[in-house]
C-alpha cells in the first residue's frame, strides 16, 4: 500500500489541535483523526480501555507499541469500510506521533507532507485555563486537576517537542495558537496551500487539490 499523505497538527495539550483538526476534517479531501479520540472511543471497561485510563488519568503517554497498534487498526478499519480513502483524501493527524519513537514507527505508514506546529507554550496560563474549561465540558479526567495538567505539559516538553526536529524543516510551519480560532484556521490553510512566505504548496491527493 502507498504511504498515506498526512498533515500533522502538532502542539501542546490545550493548543487547539483538536478544534483545528475538526475544522479541517469538514473540508472535502481531508480526514481528521485524533489519537486521543481513538482511545476515548474504546469501552473503558475493556482491557484496552483500562490500559488507556491507567496512563491518561496520570497525564502519562500510553506505551508506544500499544498506541501505534491501536492507531493502525483504527486506520485499517476506516480504509476497509470506505470511511477513509487515502487515494483521494489527505489524513490530518493530531496527537500522534507524540515522541520520536512513534514518529519512526509511523514512517512506514504515512508520508508527512506538512507539519503545522501550533505554538502557545509562551502563555502557560492560557493553556491551563483552556484545559480546565475543557475538563468541565468534556468530562476529561486528564484535565481535571492542575497537577495532571502540569505533568502533561512537562511530558510534552520532554517527549513530544523533539518530534519537531525529527521532520525536515521545509515541511514545518509555525502558527500562533493564541490567536482567535478563525485566525489560526486561516494561518493553517495558508500554510497548507503554500501561501505563506517561502512555503511551497504541498502535493495533496487529487480531490483535495481541486478548487
Ligand atoms: P490533548 O489533545 O489534550 O493533547 P489527547 O486527547 O490527544 O490530549 O490525549 C489524551 C491522552 O491520551 C494523553 O494524555 C495520553 O495519555 C493518551 N494519548 C493520546 N495520544 C497518544 C499517543 N500518540 N501516545 C501515547 N499516548 C497518547
């Protein structure tokens, strides 16, 4: 199978990857998949669900082999049922890869055509505020208290941030995640279409590139 053309949405917890990924996923030619949503779609009483809860409730990453296997099975199912057609659709991934080891493991399945880094860590208070408000709305254990949030932000700095150096610089674009959601969306679309300085339009599957 050809590698899946993929746009990575990257950023700390609370940077808005999910909001922006969902927005992109509504556009023809794009399919959004959040790794956290794959986990949350599992029955939390099942063995797999329990493993997820064991780590996520402490703000830890779920082990890599387990995560990538689950992600892969989910993608396979989407392709198999026709819900995702990689030949005509670009994949918008958020929440994976979350460390360099996962990035290496994914290399055999995906071709990263753009990495959008949502930058917001310079305003930590805003990130914490966003996560706490999400915890209330979405009933998320991992955002429920400040200690877990702080730990998640540390894990991001230590394990996830190095992923930015793993991919070639020409694929990476920074977007200020503290703007309004519509401004962030504008910048992401500009980056994807190659309309910001020195960026070249990425080669997307046929449907995505027809206007
Ligand atoms: P956020 O959007 O706040 O960054 P996610 O919804 O992506 O959070 O993930 C929630 C939790 O699920 C994480 O804290 C982690 O425990 C687990 N998780 C999600 N994606 C991964 C991944 N790629 N590798 C390991 N654990 C993951």
